[in-house]
């Protein structure tokens, strides 16, 4: 499996693997694909840019795309419980 470190959209450098501002995590999520369907995914890290925007390192299951940094939007990325309801 190959994963990438993409820069956040809109310019500016994204965090590197050893960036002290990255908070590593492992969260199951459901992701709105924009066409009315949802897909399972995982957030593996969090980062705040210089303007205070909150970014997540997101991998969408079975998409064929590597993990990438994306601005966190709770209306399109739903964090699922880790255990129990």
C-alpha cells in the first residue's frame, strides 16, 4: 500500500510525517462521496494550518486513492464510534 503526503488545497505546505503539529489518530468514518452515496473510511491524523483550519488525513476504503489531507467538514465526514453505541 502506498500513501502520499499531499499539500492542502489553496497553497501552503502540508505537514510531513514528522511534523510536530500532526496529531496521529485512527478513527473510522463515513464519507459523503458527493453523489448521494457514502463510503467507509479512516482518519489517521489531524492538523491545523496557519489560519486555524482543521485538516484530517483521510483514506476512503476501496477507492483506489491513497490517503490525503482534506479540510475537515463534519457534514461530509462523519466520525463513527470506536466501540459500542
